[in-house]
């Protein structure tokens, strides 16, 4: 039987506010456990929540960016359950009146096609603390630094039909919230966490199959693998005569295996009701419009501009426009060197590879935009070849020197002087009698291919500094004279 | 000033004047009340904690401030705080075993306000556990006894605050009112109790029972004293999102306004079945008094009065079921011995830490919110709440103040209603609707039956506490019910 997959995502995005959603405690990552939890975060008796306006502004920015309706009146609810990292015994969230209504987002697929993914809504809520199950000898540690960190939970419609689409959607969301500056995008620190709802059904069937929810995936690669695993599990189950149980599952990336966490029957009754400590939050049109005015250029608009303004390929434009920091870097290099195509090639090629292998983020790159632009300028004006440029790049990567300083110090300037080059060509021809003979006796159409040997010898003799085009011209002229 | 009046019989106004005129110092005054508490409170049990050392230090500081001149009106005056208000460095138990070991690292906004005004804290008063109860029989620290009849209840939940003021152990006390917890014990103890408009007094640091209904207010001997107390308690606080940012008037300014032509409505629903005839008679007497004073009396209807008790006993427990989830034995408060796993820790800590009434309300509330029942209970109750509010909106189109009894009966005996929750819940039938509608209400003494006080309740529109206090003060200028005191066996 032919199967088709239906996927919907619930994405928790930590908002990059300085303080928590209902208290003044810091949200900075990595502090000593429980040093960023105040009386409100600890749910001490008599404490009360006070909403953080910045969190609302960020949520509204997201809503505007996906072209969603912003609720002028949104309500907080209490979701009741007991867990040690949930100090109040309820999570303050939004159930019926979320701040962001229905919207949509377009994703690009490798086939070149685009697809629109509908977003059901996005709501504001507080994060829980962390339970630490290791290092406490049979007990659990509780760190409440994260408790009360503002989140938006973005809920998509089940509009994705394979892991490629789901990952493309996830990446697009990541690019969007990073570009908006409302999330730091640090997946490894849990700044974005994905719950994936998956079901399968026979191809052509309109009715949805029973879905499972795989929770808390925090990398695109894990997400891709977890989806593949779950789809396979469900299809195998049904083909073996079984049925899929509605349940929540956990994916273990190390073992590449998943297990059931709880079934629908075991699910909590969360007893939602409106939070009486918080009045409904009301925003007027003026406020929403004022937020709209602060929206930065969004990735899609930027991508289109790159194609239009810089004549980049759509692949290059897509890559460079997705991340706000990356696009800023690209634009700075382009402005300094005046060549967008070269800038794109060097950023996506050499720079990106070096950052990856050094496990560095762009923000911590040893090479800033000005220095990279300096290197590209020397390629453009013919001072160095692309090949030499890579050498220069490596030296620059490990030092503070500018391209010009490296070229000067290492004597890497390209040799374009025809007299000097002609002498080199003569020497090579003189030392390669056999190859010259072969060249002379070869058919005319085979000869261009045979040029490679001589060019190689000359580049070697010049330590790569010979201007390849000039070498080529001189070589052809001299070899043809021998015919 | 009359030298024959004992310090503990003086009103806040008199005490404030006496301190300024140097008839006595705050230290003397404070010691006087501490001695009375030591002597008399063993029979009433109105305090959970007495903060003698801190009180004496605060009194000394107040004396210095008074000497420097320019001290606020309540500077140097001792007050008691209900043990629901967090007090930095002083145990705040909410009368629960759950918080018997809890010492807050912060003050409630109300407590801060009194500290800033230079008032002296005598201690923390007894109450029903987590403010759940109408008799003070639900305290982990034992019941409070009514100073008028020690075999009877003082009312609740602010029984300790009301009894301490009635027994002259404190000139005034703070309290809270979720369904009548200020007004009902004030009525049963023969003192004056004001529940302000919801949002008038900050709830920061006031331990939550039912957040949408809880409101702090004063228990005093006179309406004038209540005005002085409210001047200190009221005001905007950005730490409480439900607190209203509205200017606080000087509530003493309007006390002496004429009430000639004041339109008073008498809801017929408040005089039906269940009302003790002696209470009815005392309230009738008060109506006649108001007529004499020039008020215009008319009958009105609050048709949804009967529904307010069931609606309250869905909404309040629902909110409480969530509000009390934080008491889980994990971070502070009571934790059971040797829990063998997380579930056991939760179940035994809460099972052992909470009393029966608290457990009953948590269960009722959780049930009302659970899947499949939410619409039938919680939603329905919220609809009733809107109808109750509408009743009042209609009434206030025609009248300025609504007058009736505070309670259906006078102070009842211990054990009389504690086995029958429904009978106990009906104690609050006249007080609950003001909480559901967020309105201010005041209870003041208007007579007695068989030696027990009777309370008169006045309710007015939101943020018209001035009108309530004015009407109550004028009544007290023409009557002496509020001057009656229970028999006093103290030597001081």
C-alpha cells in the first residue's frame, strides 16, 4: 500500500526579553542554578504576576510577520498539573484567546517549489524550570532559573507531508524569529523546541490517521530522523495489523529510538480556567501599528532584494537572507568590496567552512567583514589569484593582519609582468622537449587539453603567483610558433 | 480629652491626638496592649504570633518620629495584622500546618504601608485556615473565642482580627474578605469591618484564597477609625495587576457630610426565610434611625441573591484549587517525613499539611474545573456572577446605598454548624454577593440579641467607600451600639 504522512508542528520559542514574563528576574542563560529565580518565580505565598510588556511586543511582532490577526484582547489561563519544576502547580498560558491568531508562512522545497504552511495560532506562556535527574544519587535537582521565561508556542496546521517540509518549516521559523530579534535562536540552549505531531494514512484517504506527538526535539537533524523513525514505526504497525495509539512519545537521539511517554488515557486533565491574577490584556490599533513600524526587513523580502539588487542565485539569496547576522555580514562585505557574487562565494564557501570546523559562530569569527572585503578587493584587481587568496585567507584567519599585509609579507602578489612570465614559459618549454614534441604532433583539437601540463609547470615554478590568464596567452603564442 | 477613658477604649483618632499631645508615648501604649494580650488572649486565642520585641522597637522608633514632629496620623499606634499578610522575618502561617514554618522574606504591601506610616505591629491574628471558614474553627492553632460569649464563635475567617479589636487587645486590625470574612466576624464580635472595592487595596503579599474575590480591609471599633485605616491601606500597587490606579481620597474628609436625602435601598430578599427575627428587628431599628437622620428609604430587589452562595462555592474553590497547588512540600512549608517517591511527597505533604475544610474546597474546585463539568459549574457560576453584578447595577440606578443585615443569625456555638458545611456556607448569604460584584461593604454594630452583637451591612457602588463611611459614621454619631464592649476581666 502507498502511504502518506501528515505532520503538524508545535514550536516553543523562548523570547529574548531581558526579564521573565511575570517577574523582574533575569532570563540570561547559564547562570548558577536557582540564582535567577525571585519570590514570584518560586511561587512564594502572596506573590503575584506582573506581565512584561516586551514579551507582548515580541509576540505581536511575530504575528505581524506571519500576517496574522493580533487579538486586541487576549486572556491568560492556568493549566494545572503538579511537577517539581512547575512552582505554582500551574502554568500560566493562553487557551481560548491567544495573542496571535491564524497566519501563514511560505517554505521553499528542494524541488524548487514553494508551499504555504498555515499557522493555527501562537500564544504566550511561561516556561517551566528544569529537573536535573543526574548527579543527585537517586534524587532529582530542580533549577528554577528558566521558570517564567517567556515563550510563544506556535501551532501549525497539519500541512506538512514529509520530513523535508517539516524541517524546511522549522528552519524558516528559526530564520524568522532570529531576524525579528525576538529569539536568540540558540537551539542547543533550548531556545527553540519542537513537538511533532505525526500520522499516516493510505494515499488518497481524506480522513486523518491517529496521531502521535514526539516531544521536545531541539535540532533540525534530530527532527528529521525522529520523523523518519515514527513514520516507519506507524506504517509497520498498521501493516502488521496493529493500530496506532494516540500518545506522547520521546525520541532518544543517541539510540535513534523512541518510546511512549504517556497515552491519551493517561493524559492530565489540566483544568484550564482564566487566571484571576491577570486582567485581560488589551492592545489598540495604534499600539499594534507602532509595533509594525518597528519590524525589521524580513528574510523573504531580503531574499527577493538580494536576487533583484545583487543578481544572486535564489539559492545564495535564500541562504544569506535567512539569518539576520549573516545577512548583515554579507551586506557589509559587499558594500566594502563592491562585488556581491564574490562576497557570497567567499562567505558561503571558505568562511562558512572555517567557522564550522572551528565550531565558531559568525559573531565570533576571527575575520570581520572589513578584512574579508579587503581580501576580495585584491582578487578583483588581479593582485592575487583565487588559489593564492585561499592561502592569504588562512593566514588572515590565524592573525590580525589585513589581506594587503599578508600579501606583502609573504610576497604573494601575482606576477603579471609579461617579460618575467615569458622567461618562465621559455624555461619550461626548453625543459619539456618530450611534451613539446607530443604537442606538435597532436591533432589541433586535442592541443588545448595538453596545455594544462605547461601551465601547471609554470604555476609551480612561480609558486602559484603567476597570473594564469597572462601565462595562458604567452604560452599559446610561444607553442604555436613551434608548430 | 477625658483622662478617665482607658487607653484600650480609645479610638484611633483619640490615640493619635493623645500621642501628639504627649499624654502617653507609643512605647507606653504598645506595652499596655502587649500586657492585655498576655493577660487576656489565653481565653480568646485571637493571636497566632505576638511580636512583642519588634513592637517595642517599632514603638521607640515611632516615639522618636513623633518627637521630631510631622509624623503621619497612625504613627505610634499599635495594630494587629491577620496572619494572611506576609511579614518579613515574622512567621506567616495562614493558620495552616502547611505554613507553620514559613517566614516570608518580604512584607505584604499592606504591611509595608503600615510600617511606612509608623504604625506598630502587635502580632499576627488567628483566622480560618487559608481564610476558608465562617467560624474560625478551621485554624491549625485552635478556634478563636467570641469575647462576648466564649462558648460561641467569633465568625470567620478574620475571627482573630475581629475578636482582638472587640476585646480591646488591639485598637484596630487588618483583615481580608473573600465572601464576608471581614464583615461577618465584625458583626458577630460587635465591631466595624470594611471590605473595600476589589482593586482598592493591593493584594501583594496577601496569601491568596480566591484571587478574583479576595480584598484586604480594616476591622476597627468605629467608622471613623476605618477611614483612618483605609487611608493607609488603599492605593495603587504595580505589583498587583488587579489593583486599580485611582487616586485615594482622604476618607476622613467626608465623614461629617450630611446624609439628608441619601437614598437607601432595602433588598426584600435579605429579610426572608432564614433570618433570625431578633436580627431583623435590630436592622429595622437601624432603618428607622436612618429615616430619622433624613435618609430616603425604599424597598428594592436583588433577585439573584439566592444564587450567589452556590456561585461563590464554585468560583472560590475553583480558584483556590489552583492557588493552593504551590503548597507541594517542594520549596517551603510543610513536608511529610521520609517520602518514598514524588507522588508520596505530594500526597502526604498535602494530606497532612491541609485541614479538612481546605481539602474539601480544593476537591470541590478541582471537580468544578474538570473536563466535562467546566461548563455546568464554573461557566454557569460565572454567568450567575454577571447576573448578581447586574442586580446591583440596576439597584444603584435608584439608590445610593443598600442596607440589610450582615448575617442571618448572631454568633453561634462551637460545633453547631461545623458538621454541616451547607449551613455554615449560608452564614455568608448576605455578604457574598458584594464580593462577586466587587463592591465595597461595611458592617457596623446595630444592637444585640441575648448579649450577642448584631451587625448592620451597608453596600455601595464601586469606589464609593467615602459614601459608606460617611453613612456609617453618621449612624455612629447618633447611636451607641459601637461603644458597647464585652465584659473585661483584665487588670490593665
